[in-house]
């Protein structure tokens, strides 16, 4: 860490630990640009684990900060709804005409029907089929990287590989694949938090273009025999083949975002974590078999989606507080993943943990990430191909982080590979 | 100590002796039996300890809770014989239980 960023961390920690408890509000985009949110979450875990904030962006909301309480909320979907008509799974209040129905933001029974239509694409036989293609593309991207010059890992590796993966899942024309990255970024843009975002009407117009493109693909696939790509599965699945254009768009956004910037940010975050923890990198290089525990540890460490939001449908008690019907609730996965009472040495990046998959990054309960094993597969292959190729990867500058309390990610990471 | 027999998707058999009260999930994970993951550490929250249990063993088990039923909906290739291994405790009455593993967990 550079001297300026160490000072920023120190100041944030002093602020977080001394400010009036009532004022603590973790969903502050500034905390994510600077990566200082951890201090505020730690304060809440210690002093007020179930905590109500008043946000200038999101209004009143509860923060759930301990692992056990997050597990409770995540597994009580009958009390804590994900439904898009109540506000969905992010803290942002989206105007009615911008709301997108997607199964992550539905409750049973509709959630179950739509999710089950998607599940086959990530079933074990399909993952085995995809491994060869993923490995071939990973090798090609890594072999094509510049040597002895600074380049952006986010662009040349993380975005490139995850976009190729997404194009494969959709059987999307490869030459247009950067549209998937664009649409993913458009989906998660938020003008209220980020001045560089598109205006809401511009955003909806771009998503409309996405819908038009995918409608063309749908029309092609529905008239062809069922295939094992996501569009064909949606077009042929009994629960999904009659979905409205709005539902189709919502589920596309879900699959594009879910399969895209989360894995992307883990690919970047893993490299940064190893760079920041040279002893762990040395351990990994001495024993490449540790990739198996490295991968879930990277996912825990990065926590690509910092929180998930729910809306209470009845009054209930969590951690000694009463959460009332209608209240917004944020499960801070990022906080639970650093909870020392649940995870040993939670604040350290450790490549050979005994129980590395015990983390909250994929969520738990009926909404647990359907692509979790596919994400792990991509990361495993990436590190299997990096280790024999590059004895050294230097991170040569500070990362640029995304201005979002929801997507915990990077827009830039300057690196240099000697050779 | 009651014995549990795990049979992998490929048909390989592993016998494990465990203390009564141990869940089938812990029996597998603690003895390194591949094919059961148990990501949520037994909270009925991930469905990565999905197994198949046939008669006569199936009728000797406590019935599924709503939570277990909900989560089994997420499993790959769920069958009428599907159960979550973290919800079943081995007892002396279950000595010799045969547990079949699915093709994969996710």
C-alpha cells in the first residue's frame, strides 16, 4: 500500500471508530472508491450489529453485519422478500417504469419456476463440457498479454475472459461480445450515486437495444431444436418460453450482470490480494495444489456484491432489534465475510484455509448464486494457467475502484509482466 | 459406532464409521469422502450436500422440513429420494445406511 492510501485508511478508521454510532451509514459510495467501508462495518459488528441508518441516497435502511444474522435473513425468505415490486435486491428506489422483473428479485413460487429453467446450464455435465473451451480461451488471452510494459489487467484479462465466458453461455456472436460488458455496466449504473452514469432515460434506451438484440436471438433459437445455451433454455423452457419482454429483459440483465462483473472483479481482486500478501503468493507458488482453496478465498476476500437487499413483509426480531414490515434490510456480505466470530482470521487473506467455502459471497438460501461453481471453475483455470506462465506479475499502481456500494469492483489495475 | 456406506456417482463405495448423532454431511466431509461439499456448514442453506437415499433407509429418516424441501428445489437432478445430508443424523437404527451421491453439487 502506498503512503497516501495508508493515511486514508488510518483517517477512515479513526472516523469510523469515534463517530456517533447513530450516524454510521455504510452505504456511502465514497467508502467504496477508497475501500474504507470495512472500518465502518467493523464498528457496527462491534457496537450495533443490527443497525438502522438514514441514508441521503437510500432513505432509512437496516444494516445486518454479523455472519449469523445474515444467514438468518438470507434463509428466511418468507419474512424477508426479494420481490422487485417491493424494491428488489438493491437499496436504490427505482421508479416503477424502470423496474425490471428478474428471478433474483422474485419470491417463490415464481422464483423457483424461473430459476429451475436456468439451473441445467450450470449442472455438472455442462460444466465439464465448458472446461476445455474456457481453458483454451484463457491460454490464448494470457499468451497474448504484453510483456515489459504497463497494461490494465481489468481490460486485458478480467473483462476479456469473463466476456468470452458470457458469450459462450448465451452463444452470443463473438465479434459483438463487448456489448455484453457494456450492457452489464449500463444495468448497474446509478445516476444518483455516480455522476458519470447515463441519465435514466438513456439507460433504459440502451437496455432497449439489448432487448432488441436478444429478441432477435430468441427468435432464431425458438425455431431451432433446443440447445444448451441460456437463450435456447429460456426460449424452450416450459416456465419461461411465454415470459413477457420485460421479464426476458430482467432475466437477461440478471444473467449478464450475475455472470459478468462479479467474476471479473474476482479475477482482478485475486491478483491484488496476492500482490498485497506476498507470503501467501509464495505459499501458492510453492504448492499449486493450493489453487483449490485459493479460489473460494479470493471470492470471500473480494465479495463482489457487497450486500443484498431484502424488504421485510412482517415484523420480526433480528439480533435483538425489531425490524418492521416494509423496512429495507441490507445483508452486508462484505461484513459477514470479515466476522471473526464466524470465520477464523477473517481479516487475513489466507490461501490454504481449511474451510475456504464458508463465506457469504454467493449468498445462502433459495437465492444462492446459481453460477457459483462456474465462477469457481473460471477462476481455477485462470490461476492454473497463470502460475506456470508468469513467475512474476507486478502491480505497478493503485487500483481504481468502482463508485458503488453494491458492486465491489475495479475499473483499472495497472500491471507489468516481465519477460 | 454406526456405519455409513457412501456410493459415488461412478459406483465407488466408501464405508465410514461415525459416532451416533453425526450428520451424514459431517460424516462425509470429516472423512474426506468426495462428492458432498457442505458449503454452508450444515445450516440447510446451500443444497451442496444433496444425496439420494433409497428404501428401506428412506422410511427410517425424520421427514423433511419445509426449509429442506425449499433448498432441495435448487439441487441438480432432484429425485423423490433426494435429501440434504446435513439434515440427517446417524443413529444406531441407521447402522448400515446407504447414501448415494449425485453427479455433482452446485
